[in-house]
């Protein structure tokens, strides 16, 4: 999985995204990036 510096910086700055329950977690960012990348293929 190739990530651009901008995507990595964005993930670090947001410190995780909110899941549907409103909880913030870093794993959510990684999962979102994977699903986004697979969707772009």
C-alpha cells in the first residue's frame, strides 16, 4: 500500500477519524485508507 506524504500527514494531524459511534481511533484511519485505495483501483 503506497501512501503519499500528504495522506500520512493528514492521518497524523487528525489523530484518527470518527467511526459511526463517534469514537476516534487511529485504526479507523488505516482502515479508511485501505478501503479508499481499493475503491480507487
